[in-house]
């Protein structure tokens, strides 16, 4: 059995395969945001109540987060290309069902299936990139390109939704998936290699059940907190934590765990995960307020509001693409730290936005935050995937995506609650106006249409000012958190041994080719271990000059 060739150069086939893998990443992230604008239309058409509307929105995210760990490990066992094609087929079929749903219950069920299918896409695509791109520089470039598509999907979702709803019916937002999945199914066998862990044990169904019992209640509880603290939300989070402890204890006893906890033994792995988690909290929590500000404070239409998100989106994509070049020139620690400080500066600018004439400052701050958050996300993903052997890439990708989903949920809950509290504490509701005006800006705007003109002006001025103050407050929190993450990034990753090293030998497996496109799993020899230890020592201060990729 041969040792993994870490400097194997990717061919045109691999780069074409990357283009195929970028499509489901774009689609999965876009599907999380495109529905927001379509919700009023489909709710009216399907006669969906408020609770049903919430489940139409949330069922996708719940099931996606709940099944990421299971699907990441399942791909390691049965083959990542196979799982990707199964998930892609299910995603396409469920998208058609969602588009032509005739009842809220039918749409909720279709969205749930989309969530389970979506959970196969992200870990499989990232793990296949780890397999296809062995040379660290090429892998970093590939992950930056993949991350650009993922980020762009989330950012342009409202814009795409606005364009489609301008010309078509609400089901068109779901039919976007069909051509993408057809391309994936047609090209994957020729362009993507198959990869699986040959020595993996059977999938532990008890661990699967425990992971779902841990993640689903926790995500549900955090999402409920975005609508106000309640005993049910707190109880759901506590139940999730209890099952999470049981899950961890079981993984420590199993010879072939669903989630290899040794992944967390690497300090750089933990730090990357923490930075990405913190970044997701800030991005979701702060930018939750921006679309509403565009529409309800500045009075923009949904399409115009979406167009104003284009400059930050383009800047974010460019920043992701430049990340590998900057990392090679200045080193990953400096790039991560400086980028997070740029994101902090963007949040600082947003703290100065006013309810009147605040557009230039808001767009500038939004753009800087997007530029700053892209490099640490791309570098963190590369480190997470590159620091584990190919046999564990699916599991590492699943951990990364689960952390991102939880970060988004927590950001929406905490920052949303803080912004709502600031709004409620500073809005002035005239006598005789329903209390709903003091609960949210949307409520105030909706009520203003039926109020006398002498009341409408003062109410809207006060509501827009209070909402802007809430945006300023959460942006200040984002500034503090981004600055703290920058310090962590510089301190943790500045040591040579923590930079993008070869996959750690402690995991006990590496990849070899075993005929065709299938990659089997061989054992690392003592000579290999000694070579890697020597290389790391050479990178220590005072040692011979090493390859600081």
C-alpha cells in the first residue's frame, strides 16, 4: 500500500469536477434565503396560517442541520459520489413537489425532504474536493472557489427570488434546482471520483438517533428564541444538550463512531471551527436587519433592495478568490486576523448609520464586512478539510457545516432578540395605536396604513429611528466579536506547526488508490510518521527553512 501523494497535481478533469461541485453548493445556500420573498405569495395561494408559514420556512433548516453529521459519515462509508447523486436526485424530485404543492402540509413535507437531501450535498462536495485536490495550493484555490459559490448563493437568494417573483409564480423559486441537479447527475460519473473508507464499520443507528435528538431540539429551541423567550424554547435547548452529552459518551466507546471525536484533538481544528462559528453568528445576526432597513426604513422595493446587495456580494466573491494568493504571500494567520479586523471595521461603520441618509454608510459597512468575513471562512474550511486524512473528510465537512448552521441560528436568536429589545425600549407609540406598533417595525408600518395622517408621521419616524438604533447596537456587538476573533486567529495560528500542515498522522489512516477511481484506505507507516514529525520540527523557529505553504 502506497502513501498518499500530497503534491499530486490536479488535471483538467478535477477542475471541471469542481465546477460541478460548486453548483449544489450554490443551490443549497440559495435555497435557504430565496424563500423569504416568496413566502407571502405562497401563503396567500395555499391559505397557510402563521404557524404553517413558520414550518414552511424552518423545516428545511431543521432537517438540514439534523442530518449533516449522519450524512457526512455515511458518505465516508458508502461513497461520497454515490451519496451526492442519491441526494441530488432526491433534491430535484422534492423541488418539483414543492413547486406544485397544493396545501401547506404538502409543502412542509417537501421542504423537510429537501433538508434531508441538502444534508448530503455539502459534506459530500467538500469531502470530494479533499480527495480531488491533493496539492495544498490547489486545494486552497478549489475551496475558495467553492466557498465563493456558497456565500454568493446566500447573498443573492433575495435578489433571485425578487426577479423570479416579478415574472413567475412562487413555485419557480423551487424549480431552480431541477436543471442544476440534472447537470450534476449527468456529469458526476465522468468527472467526480468515488471515494469511501474501506475499513469503516457499520453505521451505528443509535448514534444517528442520538445526534438527531441532540441537534433538532437545540436548533428548534434557538429558533424559537428569535420569536421571544419561552419555557418551551429553553426546555428544547436543555433536552438537546442532554442528548448531546449522551451522544458524545457513546462516540467515545465505539470502535467505529458516527463522529470521530479525535478530530477535536487538533488545536487548529478547534480554533478554525470556533472562528467560523463566531463569524456565522455575527453575519446572520447583524445582516438580519439590513434587508428590513432597505425596505422599511429607506422604502426600497424588494427588487431594489436585492440590487443593493450586489456590490457586497461581488466584493465577497473577489475576496474569496484572492484568499489563497494572499495566504501564500503573507501567511494564513495574518490574512485571517487582518480580514476579521476589516469585517470589524465594516460593523463599526454600520454603528454610525442613521434613519435618514444612511444608505452610503450602510452599503460601505456591509461591503467591508463581506470582504472581511470571506477569507477566514475559506481558510478555516481549508484547514478543517486539509488537516484530516481523506478517510475523515466527510466527517470533518459535516462538523463544519453543522457549526455554521448552529451559528446562524444562534446569531438570529441572540442578535434578533437584542435588536428587538432596543426597538421596544426606544419606540414611541402614540395613544390609541395598537401595541403591535411597539413590537416591531413591520408591525408599525402595517398599522400606519390604517391610521390618521397626523399619527402616521410621528409613529413611523419613531419606529424607523428605534429600528436603526437596534441595527447600530447589533453592529457594535459584531465589531466586538470580530475583533476578538481576530486576536484568537493571530494567537492560535501564528505558530508554524499550526499552519496548514500535512494531515495529522494521529488519525491512523491515509488514502491510497485501489484501482479506477476508488480510493481505499491504507495505514501510515513508521517512516511516514517520522518524516512528518521531522518536517514539523524543521518548521519550528530556529530550524531549517520549511515549506510555509
